[in-house]
C-alpha cells in the first residue's frame, strides 16, 4: 500500500534520584486539587532515559503526568546520554521550543527516505553547563542507534522517519505548583498552569464497546501519550519515534483511537491516566499554537492537531481552547482540506459526481474558500476527472491524497466530536459533512468513471470510501475499531 508523503519538495518513567516528596507517578490517578506539599530536593533527576545533573541540589517535583519540574534558577552541569558536538549530532537538548527557524536541534540524521538534514541546525543545541531560569524549558532527546529502525506508530509496515527515540522535558518554575498541575506547554514561556482537578471528566460518554474483540486497551494508548509529543517541526522529522507517529495522518488515527476509547464505559478510575495524557497533549499543542506554530494543510502532514486542543478545552472548560479555530483560523489541515463547493471560485453548485462538499486539495483553502494555491494543489472535484491536474505528468495529486492519506484518518476525529456534542465548537461544518460523505457515499461508479476518463485506478479496498478498516488492516491490531464505533454511534 503506497503512502504518498514525499511531495514536500513541492511546496517507569525512571526515577533515579535521592529525594523526598516527589509523588504523582504515571501509574497513579490524578491527585485531587489542593496545596502541594513542599517538593523534595535532588542533585539529579532521571526521566525515560535522560538524566539531568545540577550544580547543586534544587527543589524538584512532578506534574500530574509524571514529567519533572525544578524550581529555578538552576544550572544543568551534565546530561546523560551526553549530547555529541560533531556530526552525527546525537542526543540533542534544546532550550525553549519552538525554535525561531522551525528547524530541529535534536539529531542531524533527518531522513524520510530522502536526506532532510537541512531541517537540522546545530546552533540550536545546548550543552552543559546550561543556566536555566524560571520560564525556561529544557527538552532533551535520546537518539536511535540506527535511523529507520523503529516501527511507525499506527502503521506497523512503515519505519518512523525520525532518528529521535524519545524526549524528556524539564520545566523550570519559580515555585512549586499544586499537586494536580499539568505541565505547562513546552512552548509556553508564560507557563500557564492547568489542573487535573478542574477536568470535567463527567462530560465523557460511557458507551458500550460495539466490538470488544476489536477494542484496544487503554494501556496501549497510555503508552503512546504518556511521554511528550514534540510537534514543532513542520514535517515531524524529529518526532520521538518510540511512541509518537512521524506523519500527520497517523497522528489523526492515534488521536481518534485515544478519544474514542475515552468515550467507552471503562470504569472512571481506569480512564484517568489516558485522559490526563491526552489533555496534556492538547495543552502542549495550544501553547505551541500561541507561540506561532501551526498545522495548515499540506497533504497528509497536518492532520490530528485540532482534536486534542478542543478535547482539552472542553474538559478544562477553557474558552480559548474550545474556540481555537476562531482564535487561530487557517491553521488546521482538516478544515482547510474540506470545503463546500459553492464557496470555491467558479460559481459551482456541485462536484463532478454530484457532491456539495469536496476535498480542498493538497494545500487546501482559506476560511473564505480561496485556494491557497489553485490548480495542482487546490480543489479539483469541481472538474471532470479527465481535467484533473497531474504532478510530474503521472499522478493525480489531489485524488491520490484524498484517498490514501487524509480523509480516512478524519473519521474517528469527527465521530469523537459528535459524541462530545461539540460540532459548534469545532466551527467548521464542512468537515463533518465531508466525513459523512466519505463514510456514506457509494463511490463505485465514481471509481469506474475516474478510470475511464483518466486511467487512474482507485479500486483497491484501502482506497475506497466508506471505511477506515482496510487502510488500517495489517497496520494496527484492532483495525476495525473506528468503523465499529461509527456503525454503532453515528
């Protein structure tokens, strides 16, 4: 099954410290809100393969997701594994993401099948001694011994594009937070503190699993979301490969599974950790968005970032997160790639096969319906297949990506929003109508007509509308979970 992701050319937790008072490990439910006990002090702390050593013992503690903070100022005198200072640059540490140039300082071996090392900038790396003050965040990475050696999350037949194995985040605060504090976003220099005790967990539905044998465990997705998902490189070339996808489509699939699992009737206590981890991802994304990072349409790279922010906003009752698309228009791939046909230039009322909501193309459309780049990278379903623009003369860029790398991963996201009754908060009706089209429109005749007019064949099960299971079959064990949930609850 080809996954066309190469067109960018065109366009536990390990505690190893001598300290007291550092509770809130990842295996325990979130504490109730209240005053935090004084943190312990430590001369070093370890988290998921990274050890930071300080010049002197400092007050330390943990956020509700298990990540560490230190009360600063503090000087990090040693990082293990040590960051290398020559090529290949391994085990990098970066202070205060996002970087000004969107490049990565973690590992120079960026390669997704083609050398992408130009996305690496050695000047972004920090080496001990590193002086940190309140407001700073140190993100340290462990490199893979061999690139392309880690199976991609949500797509077992691919290897992750990233050379980074894992990352750990050390946050420097001015004072110890409450015991139930979430870690501020690693992009948030203001260090906004949200609290697990504020989560409206009762807003999560409690639905019966429609197909228990095809329902993943909570533990599987706790394992994915427990550690920080670093999402500031435009193409995820430096995502922590051990537990985070390196492609936006797979981000959207993971988010879909996590969110839908949290809609099921597991005991409330069993859902605490995954809820916390998923909310933490939403907090991280929102902080990055505020810092200038966005995920506008670009093929399959930019899906999956809106749902975690909205989910976190709903449970935290945070208006800014709940209304994220109003505050940050034209920043999310799913919305830019779904549009009502009467909004695109040309006076069209229906697509070539009769649809009124269409795919917005590789670069999508702006909020007002204006294509970011008309023609090859914009909407095309208003035209007959014979007139669809080709890339390199041999590929229908739009339809290929519509079927391989975008639409199929939006189904679970849309269903999760429906189940939260948050369609108005999502604030882009075309997205939901498009997903309904994908899941209900019989495209049998369209596939025949496309082949007749243009010679391109989209008859394989995994390319067809009305499913996610054929795309996921062989890639993830419980491959029909989204389809089962859709059939039961949409």
